[in-house]
């Protein structure tokens, strides 16, 4: 389940990056070479059409939902004890 959520989140991230390229986000934020004039949050609140496209909103909402579902599982996996490596397989010998 955690791998599926990771894959979904990675896919949504790639789609978001493609959406950013479509809208030429680097020009909206005056990047590179200078301070960004605004943030995605302020642009969304200001009603810029680039940030109101239904597909863009869906990708961001999907990313939020998947991230919220993935978070507890990832935290639990990080806290879980890891088994000690098997000495027979880690020394290059194969076990019978």
C-alpha cells in the first residue's frame, strides 16, 4: 500500500511539474535571477487564471490527499525496527 501511495505521489509531482512548464511558472514568479514577486498561494488567492485551471487544482488537491494518506504510513515505516542482516547472506556465502 505504501509503495502504491509513493508511486501515486511521484506521478502527481511529475504532472504538477509539467503543468508548471505549461504555464511557464518561472516567468510568473520572475525566476531565475531575482526575487520572486509572489508565491503560488498569493497568486491563487489573487485569482490569477494560471492557478485556477481545473486540471491544476485537481493535481494539487490529489497531491494533498495522497500526501495525507502517505504520511502516517511513511512515519510508521521509519519508526519500525529493522531486522538485523543475516550474516550468512551478507558475507557473500549462500545459505543451503
